């Protein structure tokens, strides 16, 4: 598939921006469903970032609730795919929430009691915030891909999730040993050759799922834009085989 055909294929995939548009649809029911899908889809990334940025579970939960409130009440109509990637918009909203939180904390009188705990969060630099947010976004993409692979295994019976997770958790185990342990786990005989073949297919399927997650976070991306997003997220190595198959 050349770049022109790849671009045409990408344009047919529903993206998160489609949900953003639906989230502010005049139909209250359609908007509500889209808003909930957005929170479900990337609420994990938001929570991860807030917890890492604040180092305070209660404060992170409060800001997550505020983020969700803004989304559910249509306060994100300013989101515009022409201005950048969806994660840029989410990042901007979260950075403002965190900055406002730190300002409020600074205005509060500080306890001078010797047993008082140290402040839970120290305001990070913009570069640190960028790194933390990018890591949270990437972790959520990988988490959703693992979940999707597990769900596929339940439906198809193909043990790709089980085999790949086992390899991740036992990275140095020889194939023969893996075959013995996976055979016991799956309740059927497994050969070393079978393990290697299943691993190959599992990695291919996982790469496809990760790639699809990234595509859905962009607005009708061109092939070069998709590749740049994969590089920025540090996911190119996961997805290179899937990209090559689609090209």
C-alpha cells in the first residue's frame, strides 16, 4: 500500500475527534454518550498524569472530577482538530488545572507545626510536565491495547494475550521451558516451535492494536503524521511491523 492509498485508508477510521464533535452535538442523548466514551477512553491517561504531577491521590481525584465535569457539561467546544492532535488539547486543559491547583495551594496558610507533613506536590517544570503527560498517554494506549488483546482471546480462543503476557513476565525463559509452563496453563500440549509461532502472531496482533489506538487519537492523519506521532510517543518500535504490513 503506497502513501496515497494508506492516507485513504486512514481517513476511513473513526477518530477521537469524531467523538469530540458528537460530544457537542445538539442531540443531548448523542452528546452524553460521546462524552462518556471520551472519559472511558482516556480517563486512565488523565488520572495517571494527575497522580504523577500532584503526588496526592485526593487532589488528583478532585482535578479528574473537574476535568470530567468540564467535558460532560460541554466546556470543551474549543477543541479543534485543525489546531493539533487531540492529546495536545487534553494536555493544555490538564496543565491549566494543575497550575490553578498549585496557585491555590500557595495562597493557603502553611502550618508551622513540626509534625506537619511536607507538601505532597512540588510544581514541575514545563519540560517535566510534558514528559509526564506523554508517558501517561503512552501507558494508556498500551494498557488499552493489552485489554483489547485479552478480549479478543476470550472471543476467539487464540491464546495471544496469554502467550505474550507470559513472555513479558518471563523474558529470559527458553522456549522449551515456556512450552511446558504454557501447556500447563492452557491445559493442552504446547511445543517450543508452537510457542515461537504464537509469540510471533501475538506480537503482530498487539502491534496492530497499538497502531489502531494511535490512529484513533488523530484527526484523519496522513501517513507521515501518523509516523511522527508514533515517534513522539516512543511507540514506533511496537508499530513498525504493523505499519510495514499496511504499506
